[in-house]
C-alpha cells in the first residue's frame, strides 16, 4: 500500500486469509521468482522523483488491488510501466521488507535490548489509524455482517490485531497465487499507440509465466430467508455536534441500482425528507447509498448523530418511506434531473478521466462483468427511458422487489462506549504479552539483532541507479501559453478564456471580503456552504435544488485566501462563486445566481439541518486530513494569510461549527448571514471569469452582462475595514485598468507557537511550519526543490521506514515551509526527525542526481495537466501571469547544490526564522507538562 489515500474498499479472492493460513512453511511456492530487475526498496516512492508522473498510487479494494499511474510523456510511460510490472509480478518480498511494511516485534528503542518489546510496522499503524475513525469502523462492520459467508466477512486491509498473525511465508504464498497474470486485468487510456504497451506487457511480464487457474472468483452471498439485526460500539467523539447523540443506525439490503440517487440524493429525495428534515440525526450515515464494490451490490439507508431512544422510530420511518415510494413513485422532473447529471458528467473533461473510467469498471470487471458494456452509458440511459415509457410503474416495482420484499436485510446500530479506546489498547497489550510470553531468551536476543539489522538496512543509502529515470533535459524548457482576454461587463472586470469545453460553460466570480467587519469572518465558511442551499427568489430550497440539478453542473461558493507573490504580509481575501452548465442552459444558470444575489432565503429550520450536517462532516474529516489541520495550525501565527486560513478551514473552524450546532436559537446566526450577504454579493467588489468555446463566447458575454444588470441594485460602494489596501492590475498590459485589491499588514509580527490538540485517535499528526519567502523571491525555487528532496531522500526514511508512520515529508507554499507526518505512532520524536532533516540538508550530503530527481518531482506538479474548465484560473485568482510562471520555471532549472545548502542554513536552521508547531493526537503527558506547549 502506498500514499496517504486509503480507500475504504477492501484483498482479493474469497477467504484469501484462510488460504494464506493453510500454507505450510517450507512448501514449494509455484511461479514465484525473484527477478530483481529493480532490486531496491519502495520502487513506487523512488519513481515519484524519477519521472514526470501526474498520478501514481496503489488502491486496496475489498477483493482486488489496483495499481494506477499516469504521465504525459511517452518515454516516462514506458519507464513507469516497466517498474509497475516488475513491482507487481516480481517483487523481492524480503523478510526485512515484511517487518518494516507489515508488522514486527521490536524493542521500543531498537538500540537498547532492555527497552520493552512493542508492535511496529507501517501497515499496522496505518490500520490502527483507519480504525480510529468511527465512520470507517461502522462501514467495515456493515460490510462484514451483510456478506458474512465469503471474503467480505474479513477486513482485507487488516484488522489491526489480526495483522500480527500473518507470517512472511503466508504473504509470499498469497502473492504467488494471486499476483499472477492469469488473475490480472490491464487497462490503458490515452493517445499513445496501444501496440507498444501490449508488446512491453507481453515481453516484461506475461511471457515469463505459464497459465494457472487462480481460482479466485468470489461466489455470491447466499440470500438470507429472514432479516437480521446487530449492534457494534465505537469511541466517543469529543467534537460531535451533540455529545448525547452519537448513535448510528442503518438498514442495508443486498442488491440495489439506479434507484439509489432518486431515493437519497438531495432535499427532494424521499429519505432526505423523512429522515434528515425531522432533525432526528445530524446527517445520513457515511455508508448510505448504493455500493457496487462487492460481488453482490448493496444499498443502505440510515442516520448518524442520533439518540439511542430514536432507534425504533428510525426503523419505522425507513419502512414507511419505502411504502410511500411504492405507492407514489418519483416525480418526472427528479428523474430528468438525474439523467441531466449523467449527461454533464459525460461532457465534463477532468484531468483524471482515464483513472475515473478504470475505477468505474474495476469492480464489475473483476467479477467477470463486461467492461465495454459498462462504458456504453448512452445506451443504458436510452434503455432506462424505454423501460419507463413501457411501464410507468417500472421504478416502483423495482423498489418493491429490491427493498420491501427483500429478506436479506441487516439493521446495524452503533453506539459509543466510553471505554472503547481503553479496551482496544488492552486487547493490543494482551496480544503483545501473549506473543512475548512465548519467547525464549534466545528469541528475544534474535529480535534485538533483527531490529539492529533492519535499522542498519534502513540507514543505508540505497543504490537506485537500477531504476529508469527521465533527465532534467527531458522537461520542456518553456510552458505553453494560455491566452485570455480581459474585458468588462458594465463596470465588472471579466476574464474570457476560449477553450474546447465540449459544450459546457464554466463561470466563476471572485467577491472581495475587504469590507466585511472582522467579527463576521468566522461565519464566512458557513455562509459559503449554505447560501446555495437555502432557497432563493420564488423557489424554496427543494425547488432550488431541483432547478440546479436540472439546469447546471452544480453551483458552489468557497472561501479564498490568496498570498501575495511579492510580500508575505499581503494577501487577497474573498469568496469564489463557481458553476457550470450545458450551453443551452446559460440563461437558467444566471437566473439562479441572480435570485441568490437579489433574494436569498434564510429559514431557521432549514439552516439547522445544514449546520448539523456541516458540523458532523467537519468532525468526521479530521482523522483523514489530520496532517492538513496540523499544518494549517502550525502556520497560523506566521503570516496574516495563514492566520485567516486557520479561521476559515482549521481546527478553529471545526470548534466554531460545533458551537453553532449546539445553539438552541439560530436567529442571531441568520441575522449575521444576511449581513455577510450584503458585503459579499456586491458587484462593486467582484470580478468574473468565463471559460467556453469560441463559438459560444459572445453569447455567454451577453448573458453575463444581463445577469450583472439584474443584480446591480446590490451594488454599493463599501469602505474596507482595513486601512492598507494595495491594488494590483488584473491586466499587466493595462496597469491603469481594473485591479485586485489586496490587504497589507505591515505591522504584522509573526510569533512562535506550539499547540497540542488531544483527540480520540491512537496515532498522531505532527507539523512544523517556518516563515520563509514569497513566490517571486529568488530563493523560493530553492525551497521548493529542497522540500521535495528532503521528503524523498531523508524524511521518508526517518518518518515512515524507521518511525513507522504512514507518511511524512515537507512542502513549500504560501511563503511557509512545512514539515508534516500522517498517522504517526510518534510525536516529539518526529519533531526531532524534522530537525535532523535540516541538519542533513545543511551538511550538503546529497548528490547532483538527488537534486535532479527533486526537480523532476517539482516539475511533475508544475506541469500537471489542466482541464479546459480550469485554464487561466491561476491568473484569474492569484494574478500569476504566464511570464511570472516562466520566470519561476527558469529559477527551478537553475537551482544548484550551493543554493540548497544556503537556503537550508538561511531559513530552516534553528534561530533563523519564526516557526510554529502543532500536534493532533492521543493523550500525551510529556507535552501537557511542558509549559512551552498550549494544550487544547
């Protein structure tokens, strides 16, 4: 497993674990060779710095693993394909690799044989982290209990306490039978000639095997003759919107299909009306909806954040809602809205379209479905329309068959247990002691020696010269130019960017926050999340949602904090409106925006529902994005922009939303939101951008103009609340024309802060941030290269390989150089690993090859593909022109060994610059006793 993206889909074949456990040590393993074409550890991580890949990862589903990569360079594609084929079919799988990545018993301090023995291992810690999230715990139990007879009854990623039962021999045996071409499927997408790929796959992998019968098909789950109920427990969440309501309940059915969206998606769906609006819980449970990732698909519906006393009521409502659907069916307009959504999804070009297709067909294809048939979406839509035409009760009959009459139904409830974490820790301790008791003195001595052996292997500089690599000279010296026109609609500046958008129009508007009083800032993210969901003009929120689905590809508002490219204490603050639509729906889309500007609705009952959902979503997100929260908090006191970023999207916002969710009376919040609306939705402090086809551009400009006329009454010159406003021209060719208005805080004083958030997780998220230089500074490029080089060449080894965290590294952005770790068993030790990384960089113990690899890695991000919808956006939002980007590019090419050592000394060495630190994690006595830490 690789990278921080943990998919909650689960390993291959039925009862694979059982089969691995049947293997006897010493048995001949068939088809397993160590070809060692690329005999170095972690070839995927190493290739991140030796290629211009735009995506590289490995996903674990419930019954397959998938290894996707992408690149825009033909030579690079061949290199990556070669490494992926070698890693998947011919891995070394050395015992040391198993100890490091899987699990091992080792002295807490590997160099001290008297220190206690503990469990270590990357995947062991990763799965502990995955199970610290209540949503994951629930989803996992649900799948295990709904499909109890086959592979889905176990945790394929590894139940943390089952991981120490796996042996190295079992792993090798499992690989030999499952990771075989007879059990593999290949998918390629793009414009490179297919014949070359097929030839390479044949020569480098397939030709070296004989066909076997892998016997990995998953049988169907036998259907139950009567429904079942079950109950599980989880850890209490201190950030839950209502601590007294932390129960979850779902009813799940084996089978289900297109009906899912109609039944649960959006405020017009029957289950939203029946379960969400009465405010019985905070939101749908995270597992709600259709799940096609298993052999037999399933559908679940239910709530999270509910009281235990409401259990029977929720079951009753679910049953009645199915009756209601069977009797009344779905409105025609809702069905049309859903089909319109499919049409937009097919026309919208994303940069990872190939990956989306691969993921879309993977599960069905893995169970021998026809992938080509799946991709013929238009035919399926036509068939569906036809079935509805021939039988108007078509959907109702399906609901009756799949849900009302379905006896394979599981009702699973989950409640909190105050002692949950304690019990988990106790179970792990018992498992550990049992393992230790079985050890003789010579076993313990061997463990100590193996620990030293692993440590010395981890400390060796690896020879990666066997891996293929692009050269810096393979990178394009110049970047393609994106032409834009700057015009105006009335007095509002507009950027027009002509692009092949496939019949869609993309609209953005940036609205300044400069006139907003300081005390309203905390409310802006809430305003953004609800303003398009409360109803507007003549439409209530349900009609508004329906119109948006029917006429647009979505309408959203988000906060924007943009650091200036010249000064660390200058930034732009605003909210960004974004939407898209098919060309034929332009007038409808602008009409919806115009109603939101002129007459948004603010209803307290509706707001309460949205607040609960938002607070629940924020609380749930921390265990996935803890490293982001740690970095945001660490940077908070270093620049004015970082301070505002924490207000809008950091732990401060999570806590604020929890407070709002606890309020009994939201009338003050509603008054605040309508005050914010007057400041933000104001054409006087707004600029727009449109991406459309050349043929449609003049029509779009005319429609935009009439929209701006309609909202002109909102126009009001408002004074900025901060005195220092700096103007930057939008069009460098015309410096006296329209401008971006930035806030300058020349008197801002950065200050060092160390903050610890105690949270109910068994793992830490650690970050340290350092105030450095803005984008246009000559050292910025050196710091970008340094961050990539330190991540790959030093921090990965210290934090993941030695420390056992799931991930860690450094990144540069917004004038801050940030270190981070993800799902980390250590806290303060990781901070000293960051320090060691700086010493390593200052010592200059790195080669020209290391520098070139870091440059490749930086350029793969700089040159990542941009979808037609997003072309010109960097310029529109940040004011970064093609010329400025080209200058940055040339600086990156020019970075030398001397520049990197100097940058490390000048900015990262202790005492040079102001730094902030943040840790999110379990109880930590040492930090609580240390007066230099603020404990939250």
